[in-house]
C-alpha cells in the first residue's frame, strides 16, 4: 500500500490491538478525529501517508476509512456478523472459531516454559503481564505472545494465561518468559461447520489471532452448555498452519 486514495483507506480487520485500540472499527472511528494515528497500524506500509485518511470531500482532519468488513476470526463472537468464510488469511480452510470465555481478556492458553526456573526467578504471579514466544513443533507462531497470568505452577513451569494484544506490555512493562511450548487452548465454540467429537483433530481459528492463521488441535474435552448450541472445548497437540 504505497499509495492509497483518500476515500479508500482500509484497515486489515485483524483486531490485533497493536495500535492501542481494541478493534479495527474503533480505530477507524478514532482516526476521524486524529488521522495522524494511522501510522500506528503495523499492517500498513510505513510510507502510507497520514493524509490518506483525510475526507474524500477535502475537509481537513477527519478520516474517511472504508468500514471494516467482518474477518473470519472476529465473526464468531459478533452477534450480527455474517457467516464466516471458513478460510484463514492464506486461504486455507478451517472448521470452527475458538471464542473467549466470558469476562476474560483473551484466549486461554496453557504453556510450559522451556526454562521452568523463570517462574521463580521472575516471581511470576497470577495477574502478571507476560510475554513469550511459542517455539518449535508445539506451535511455531512467529509472533511474540502477550498475556495475563491466570494460573501459575512454579514447580513445573506450567502457566495458564489469557493471550492479549501488545499494548499493555508496551505501556506498563511485563515479565519476559522467553521461549515456551504451547500445550493447550480452551474456549467456547458457537460456530462450526463440522460436528465436534472427542478424540478428533480439527483445524480451528483462535479468536483475534493477529495473523489470522489456522491452528490444529485434538479435542480431548467437549461439553455442550445446557440450553444453548455452545460447546466448551479443550484442544491439545497444537500445530499451526
């Protein structure tokens, strides 16, 4: 995007939070008042001019952004969203969206540190803001993950955290866990294109995945919430791509 017409600036619809705003739609609204903040979007090229967000009518100041359309990762938790396309950002098919538990800030992930001693050296506690990167066959995601600790086992180095965006670590600091292995994801499934069964491996999309890449996991816990079409699931044996 080396050059963008004034009326056609389009945000990437990833809701990654790197700009400091929770969703692309909220960022678009903010840009109407402060178009110079467009440079915060790490998914647009650095040479995208702030003036590209100016109104097509030529009025100075407010941004004229094309409204973000629903992306596959966001649609699962948006009541009025259109049906997901069931393909990731690279055009690969997946089976369901793994959504968040109510009142939690992000997807719940169980991780095992490559150096368990760090849980004691860093005095990791519930509520701490953490960063780390999943390494190797457990996941191999190239993005540094940020999150809030929910459970900590200082003996084994196993941590359950809610994965969030990078804004909180950037603003308030964090504890760096280094490399870790991603052991499990837990969450809710409200939309699926296949029947879910314990013992089966599926492709899934974690809610608000920054890359919008499909993940693979084996369902080893499945429970339908009474009175709804929502399932609580746990997936282990994680792979990405």
